[in-house]
């Protein structure tokens, strides 16, 4: 980037090489703003000539964006003059601004709608002319000094001024005739003046350098060309435009097409990829070529079309078809018209049938175009399940919009900021890239829409924390710094994951393995940032052990740890079992499993008692396993799966499927707790509710833990303490011994609890 990569001397030569407003400056508007910001913060020093040119470039870009009233343009040009009055480019911009503002003044008057008729009553003529006269006096008083840079523009302006003066004189004479109730009002001459002013207004616009001409006069293909990315779509649309024009020209020669492909179109793509924008450009193309009478797009979805009783869906659909006659009916998320899992009466099919009939019938056929839009996979299934609808959309009338690349998303972010008079600093833009990456978790990522939302959140964040003071620098209120980008939701768990792990009782082998993995992950991240090749990171794991040994607790800490390391975008924790993944009939298990995986994307999917997924080759659980393996490959580092269960059963389960065996290389075995660890866990749960164990109660429990096999480990301890607290309450209530401590658990309390939990008498 200029100002940060090249030498300063080269920068200044490049900047000062810009001498003409008929060419784009060598720097983008964002680069100019960043350079001026560095100069303002005294991080960069440049000659006055260079600074003046930078301010002039900024004024150029602001004028190019065509804001009707922009006081900052004058401010920037004055700043340019104050640094170097010999810069001539700013004078050209000043002239263009004045001429363009005069053009806008004429345009806003809407003079092309002025007219007077011989048949108008004299009072009506007089009222019109009096109103026009006031406006013409205002225009007549408008003055611009002769342009040295653009003689065509100046000559046209002079012609307009002369025509307005002559027009004003003619109007004044006509008004006098009407006021004196005399005949001979020159209606034809007045209308000729109106037509002449309109013609000269168009000439004035054409004489303005094309680089400053607005989008309203651009063709659909020119607008498409200016869109970010979409290279393949642009190529296709250009070919499609020329195909349609070629067929139009063939018809003029007398040729005919029996098998025309029609104007109906299917546009697929993920959210925010530009489906609606492309539909509107298609409408303009059809209108420009004369294929449709209007470029209006009627946008609808299921809620507009599907009714709640018999016949209403047909009425709604016909109503919107009538509204779109001559233009385009755009149906967003069209696949929602037919819901595969809909129970009972669903009137979406009635919409489809009515639409197909209208597209082919004599009454509405060829009088409007239909564009269906939605997600790629859902649209494919929808169309293939509706042969009548599918046949109306030939393969060449399918447009698939790709997701934007990161560079394109950053361009959209900068453009969005600029449209709102903000710019990113270099460090803020790099941080914003991280925010985008964190948002790209699954196929619900909104592409350009999400990026715009993030920019607006940053703008809100800045505006909510700053105020404008009289002596502030103007750049302070355009700049988006890194601190303005603290806009993502924070993880509710703010504890240090390693501290949480260390706080757990026992599990020394697990702690060592997790710490080793954490160090490996962090080091690979640092190597990646330094440009070194990183070793592939295997994050999927198998947790084996008896119930209550801490598998779920450690898995939650593991997810938090991976989030802190920057490997997981969300770091959330999703627990699933067989019932969450396996359905009761063919075809639904894959859907159910994918739904759960989508929920876990960006985090950890913890499948408890995972071995229960496999109950033989004919069990639906096999479909869940196959789907899980495929999705793990598809989503790569965006999903971490932890399988948990008894050690022996988990070993058999992993060995039963080569796909699982190749993807799970990390094994963590959770041993049963010994007596000392169980006592430590007991104290933790007792203290948690501000209770305490009597010394004889602790001695009793220690003996029991040493002499008995404890099924359930920590889970058993939790149940034991809960029972002891209840027995303490019963004891105190029955003995009415309220003098005893409310927080003391006695040997009697824990004995009763032990027998209750162990099921002994």
C-alpha cells in the first residue's frame, strides 16, 4: 500500500504525478484518508505540494460520489489551497462542482414536465407561468465564472443562461397579456423554450467529464461490471445480453425461433451473494432490449403467496402475477413453497401449479418473467421434485452466485464504511478480517450482508462512545480504529481454561495431555502467522472412562481452550446422544445428523455413549456414523468431535469403522478416582453450599471409599452430598435442635446418605 510499503520519496512522486481530473488518482480514497491520518498524527511527513494534492484527491472522490450538498468538498479544496495555491487540479474540481450543482438544480426543478396548452383556461395558464417565472428568476441569478478547463461545459452553460433569459422575457410578456385579459399568448413559443432548456440540460450533463457522471445513466452491464467479484457471473451475463440482442436482431431480419429459451431464470447462492441485485439488473437488461415493458421487480416469498384456506393461495399468486405483468416476479427462497416434511394440508403446491399455468397460458404467458432464488442445494431438490416447474427453466437459465473471497469482503467493508464517510486504519482493517473469519462458521454466513452489518456495528460502537468537540480534527470522526471493533459477543465463560483444568481433582494424565496439545496448537498458530508451514492439527478426540470421571467437564474446558487458541470460531459446546442423531426411518438419519453438526459448527460436538450408534450393519446408526465421517472431512478445522463412553466399548466402536479410526488419533482415558480424590471432591461440593463435614463424618466416608467400589465416581459423590444435606434438614426438624449449626454435616447424616445412595439397609 502506498505510504506503508514504498519509500516516502517514491510515494510523493506518485502522488504528484496526478495532474488531470479526467483520470483517476493513483491512490484510492481509502489510501488517501489513511495517509492524511498518518500526517495528522505526525507519523508521516510530506511536502506541502503533496499534502495539497492529497486533499485535492479527496475532494475529487467526494465529488465523484455525487452528494447534492457536500460542504466538505469546499473545506478540502480550501485545505489544498492553504498548503499549495499553485496546484491547478483543485481549480478544475471546483469548476466541475459548480456546473454539476447547476445541473442538479435544473434536474430537481423537473422542467421536462412543464407544458402549457392552448386549451388551458387563462387562470390556469397564469398560475403556471407565475410559478415558472419565480424559478427562472432564481436560475437567471445563478452565475459561474468562465471555465478554462472545459470550454464545452462553459459554452453549454452560457447557452442555457441565454435561453433562460429569453424564456423569462417571453413569460413576462405572456403574463402581462393574461393579466390584461388580452389574447395572443405565445403558447407554442413557450413550449419550444421548455424543450430547448431540457435539451441543453442534457448537453450540459454530457459535457461534464464522464468520470463524474452518475450511475443513473449507466447500462445494466456497466453497473454489473462495477460490482465486487462475480467474474464468472459477469462473463455469463455479458454473453446472455449479447445472445438476447442477437436474437432480437435476427427477428428484425425475419428469422424466427421456435424453441426460445425464455426469460425465466433461477438464481442460486448463499445469503448476501447478490441474488436480488442480479435480478434487478436482469430486469434492466430485459427492459433495455425491449423484451419487457418495465424494469420493475415485484419481490415476494412464501408468506406473500401461500394462503391459509382453499383457494386463497391461487388468488394471492394471480394477484402478484398481475402486479408483475410487463416486468419480473422475483420469488425468494422459492423452495419454501413446497415443504417436504409438511404435515396435513400445505397450500404451497397450489402456488406452484398456478404459477406454472400462468407462465404457459395465453392470458399471462410471455407477459412477465419469473426469477426463482434461494440456496443452491435446496433449489436443486425443489426444482427436480416439480417437473412442471423445472421444464420452464432451461439449464442455461441458471445462475449460481459464489461466496465472496476474503479480499472481496474486505473491499465491500471499505466501500460500506466510505459510503457512510468512515475509513479503516491499516490495523483496524487487519482486525476486521479476523471478525469476518469468525463470522464464517456455516452456510448461514451472510457474505456482503454480514460484512455490512459488522461495519455498521463498528460505526455504532464508535458513535456511542465519542462526542464532537469544537477543536476536533475532522479525520477523528471518520476514522475506525481497532478499539471501535470490539463488537463481537464475548464468550460467557471468562475463566482461564488452563486454570479451570488445573482446579479439577486428579486427572493428572489428562491434564498433561491437554497442556501438551494446547502448547502444540499455540505454537502452530504462531508459526502460521510468521509464514512457516504448520503441521496438521488433529483435534478430534476419544474420551474413555467410567461415568463421573470428568469426561464432559474436560470436554467443555477443551472447547474453551481451542477458542482461546483461535482454532475454534465460536468455541461453544454441543452435547448429543444416539437419539439426537438417529431417526426411525430411511433417509432421515442423515438429515438429523447434519442438523446437529450444523448446530456445533465452530465449536465442539460431544457425543456421549458414542458406541450406541453402532448396533449392526442394518441399524440406522450406521448412516449417522457415515454422515459424521463425511461432515468431519467437509468442515475440517471448523468442527471438533469428541466421542465418549466406556473404554472397552469405545475401542470396539472405533475399530468397527475405518473412517472413524482414521479421524480419531487422540485418545484420553479417564481413570476412576481413588479414595483421597473422592474425599477432595466431597469437600469441594460441601464447601460449594457453605456446609462443612464433621471430622468423624469425614473419617467414615474415607473408610467407605477405601473399602467399597464406587460406581459413578464424582457423580456418586454429588448424589451423596445432596442426600446428606436432606438428612441433616430432617434430623434438625424432627429433633427441633435449632441450636445446632445449619452448616454442619454429621456422621449420622452421611451414614444415612451412604445407605440411601448405595441402596443398602
